[in-house]
């Protein structure tokens, strides 16, 4: 079960992707910045043509992909589940990707996407 847990007594938090909590540059030069908002992390990624999670992120982190949710601002992102089912998301489309998925940029333009996931304790 996926839940966003927040502290009801906490003050509002506003952060900018222009001052992220962390920045990751992947092996192909694609970049994702992350801001943390309590129990949730929000990413803004600019993924270059040819980017693929299993080639450019997995080897960098040494982990399998995590469950997260996303929204494509421009370009196209392909996603394949652990079971082999594929889907594509384009501008103004949201997606859910479960643990163990692979993802890649479709076409010859960068994919710019937002994604969010729970911050594990």
C-alpha cells in the first residue's frame, strides 16, 4: 500500500527545483533534481534521447528501480513492467511505475518529467 504520511501539525513547505535538495547526473548526462517535502520526494528530470534506466541509472546506483509516479511535461517516456508489459506516456499524461520496471526516452527529443515517491525511513 502506498501512502503519503504527513505531520498534520507541520508548517507548509515550499521548495524550488532551482534550489534542489540533491541533483543527480546520470551516466548519459541526463539530470534529475529532487526536493524533499516531508515524507515525499519530488523529482524534475530532463532525460536525453537514448536515456534508459537500466543502462544509465541502475549501474550508477546498484539498485533496482523503485515504485514511483510521474507526469510527462514534454517528450515521451516508455515504461516496461517487471512482467514485460509496456506503455508510453507523453505530454500531459501521468504514469505509475512499480518496483523493478525499466524506462527509456522514446524518440529523438528529451523527455522532461516530474515524478514523486515516498521517502523511506
